[in-house]
């Protein structure tokens, strides 16, 4: 009977877990709708802004008056890696995949003799990297208090990165995040945000484009370049938010299904044990009656 009690308690425990995972799946699905809508709405603007910055950067290669945010410092020795992950777990391999990609980048840069600094956005990225790269981590940006990611969350991060660049603390900044494709697919993305990365062929295309600035080139770029940095960080946070909820929804669906399968197996085992116990008791009663 002790085995029956243990099985019954285990079935009850797994059933409670199943209720929790099912509820988490429903919550993640509700949050995913908002996060996916926000990510899709911001994507065209951010992509167009990034494309325009890349085109401008390719057109200013070699110019002495080119802004450093576009042309860079002329060196890539000092690298800043921004690792954007989630604040919570229970979302499958979402956080681990971003941290792993960032770790590979850090190892590659260090093997080339580069000076690397890491800025973590999200606790899970910090937790994954601190054991091996703790001495490289500058700070943690905690967004656990933000129920829904807004531009106000991205602006301080961009301002922090910009301040470090203006203080000549790094030459190149790269951000890691997960681009939302679908509930089942999130693509880990590595994007260079300082200076603007120049895609292959962009330099040739820029030769055919003439930009006219009004009121003044320097004045417009001074306003546009920091804004582009904020936009790209905002885009990364929105993509991450949608990817995290999609990964959590998928993980909780799998957990709910696995819990159901375990409940079925435990229930079958419980019924067999109970039937065996009843049969044993009947044999004892019949044997006792025959003895009398």
C-alpha cells in the first residue's frame, strides 16, 4: 500500500505541474501577440535606418571629416559585446543560444589578441557568462521591472554605449539578440552597431546616390546617428521579447504534453499495483476461508 500512496502523490504532483505549465503557455501566448506585433511594426523602420546608415558609412570611407559613429576610429582592437537575453528562464534554449553565440565571438576576439568588454542586458546572459568571462563584464542592465518593452528602455542602454564610445573606451560594438521568425524558430543575430556595418556591394551602390542635406550635413548626422543607435537597440529588445515568449510558449507546450504522458504512465502503473494488491488480499481471504 505504501507504493500505491507514493504513486498517488506523484500523480498529484505531476498534475499540479501540468496545470502550471499549461497556464504559463497561455500567458506566453497572450504576451506573444503584443510582442510580435511590436517587433513587426519596428522592423521595417529599423532595417531602413540601418541600411541608410550603412550606405552613408560606405560613402564616407576615407574622409577625414566623417563622424566616428559612421566611419569608426580606424581600429578594431577594443571590442564591446552587448549580450541581450531574457530576465527569466523556462523558455527552452532561448537564453543559452544567445549566450553561446556571444561566448564564441568573445573567444574568437580574444584569440586574435583583441581587448574585449561585455555589457549584459538581462540576468540570464550574465549568469551564463560570468563564470568564464566575469572579469570582462562591465555591468548588467536589469529590465525585469519592465512589463512591456518600450523605447524608454532602449534609450538608456544606447546612451550608455554612446557615452563609452565618446570616452574612447572601445572601437567596435556588437550586439547579440534573437530575431523572431516564428513560435518554433528564433534566429540568433549578431549585429555591429558601432560603427555602422557596410554590407558587400554597399560601397558600389553609394556611388550612384547623392545625398543633399538640409539644413546642414553635420547637424543632421549629429541628431540622426545617436537616434539610429537607440533604434537598433530598441529593435533588438523587441525581437528578443517576441522570441522569448515564443520560445517559452513552445517549451511550456512540450512540458504540458510530457506531463500528460507521465500522468498516463503513472496512472497505468497505479492501477496495476492496485489490482495486484486487491488480488493478493482476495487470495489471502480465500486461503483463510479454506483453512477453516
